[in-house]
């Protein structure tokens, strides 16, 4: 079928390539004309403006947007102004699910369907496929099924899911009404924060397993080890993460990527340790608070990202100031590796 794709960044462009590989006709538009030209060389139909983009879509028009959340709402309104009843707009970015609910209600009054698709797969999706979490009207989702099937990874190798298993075993799922797709993807990313933090903290403990070998003073504040003989291990972190990939209960694609990163750069010298948060973690916690659901692991992982961004620096200074004020404690220089 034909599909329009607006936003040809790392994910959008590869999604177009995957769709064209499976025989779909893709009309593409991006504010970067070079990106459009590159996709045209690969076989897509290019558009030089938003108006041309919509005009080149066959009815019922299906326009998929892969844009930053901050501008998605505005662009959806612009696209919708050029559309007619029966057309479909798909938001595949990491937008807030509240916006999807509101946008769908607004467009429904004009007969335009709004489908929100939480899309996971990153830069690897071209070859691996994309996990799709879909929200929207049944009829619109049904029309788009061939597109979802092409973008998704497909069934496990050698697998033959029963017909009553639905589409989930193939890597895509209609999660419910408009907003449900982004809601599920939001929680997916909140979980991702927690899993990443667990790997990072655990491997950091392994890194410190040789603490007993370090040259430390007798001062308890700079030498917390009571029994240094128990911390004499030189753990090969790349090797450990590699062995965990084979049969371990904590195996995952994130662990595969972690093992690869440590193999390429065991000291991680190219990274500064400032971990950004793109919004989904905050939104997940807000949903947890709104519904009264405890989420201590996810909240800790989010706050740790804030700390990595330097947001704890002033609080840390205050802690030192208070210790000095009540006990005359002077900051000790950092020791150890």
C-alpha cells in the first residue's frame, strides 16, 4: 500500500527503507531537502513542501509523522488542514499520550483518524524490525495493518503462532483506543530506564571488586573496607557481560549492546556519563502517581539521570557544608580508581 512519511531522521528514513523493501510505495518529506533526495535515490517519491506531500498521497491518505514531541502537535494540525474525512494521521514519535487523546478527539470531529504508534527499535530497526504499540480507531488500524506487518520483526524464527494469538507474536499490537499506544510505549521506556540502571549499577560493583588492592589510609571515611582481603578481584568486565549473554536469566538485547560497548571500549573513555532523559520516564512516574501505583525502581532510575546531569551538585555541596557546620568535618580528597 502507499504511505507517507514525514521526518527522515535515523528512524524515519530506515522505516521507509524497510517498507519499500516489502513493496510499499512511500511518499517522503523532510525540512532537510538532502534527506528527501537521498530517499528518492532509494526509490521513494519525494515532496518539496507539506502541501506537495499531502497532494501526492492517494485517498484515503495515510501520513506517518516521525517528529520530536515538541513540534508534533503543531505539524499534525498543519497536515490535518490539508486532509479530508477518511484520511489518517499516524504519530510514531515519543509524544505524550495525553496529547494523543486530545488530538484524536479534535480530529474526529472532522472525520480524520488519528493513530498513535509507540515505536521501539532505534537505529537497528531496519534489519531487526520495529516493535509497534498502537492506539487508535479499529477501522484505521485495520487499514494500516499491512504497514505495521512490514515494519514489525515478524514471528520468532521457526515459530508458527496460532491464529488466535493475534499480532503480538509478530511484533505489533493494537493496544486500545487513541492514546493507548503512546501510553504503553511510555511505560516501556520507563522500564528501560530501570533495566539500564540495574545493569550499570551491578557492573559498577564488579568494577570495584579490586578495592582491597588500592592504596588507602587508615581513615575510616576514606577507607570503608573492613576486610580488604575480600575485595582482591580483577574482574574482566567485557568477558563477564559476554558470558551473561549465554544462558543467563538476565540476558537481553540491552545486555548484548552493553557487552559490545565494553568490548569496544572497556574504560568507556568516549563517554562523559551525562545521561539524558527524553520525557517518557517523567511521564511514566506521573501516571504512577496519578493512579497510586508504587514505582520505586523507575523513580530511582529517573532521579539518577538527573544526578548525572549535574542537578545534584548543589545539594552535595550543602551536605558538605552541613557536616562542616555541625561537626567541623572537612572534605576529603577523592581516592581510589
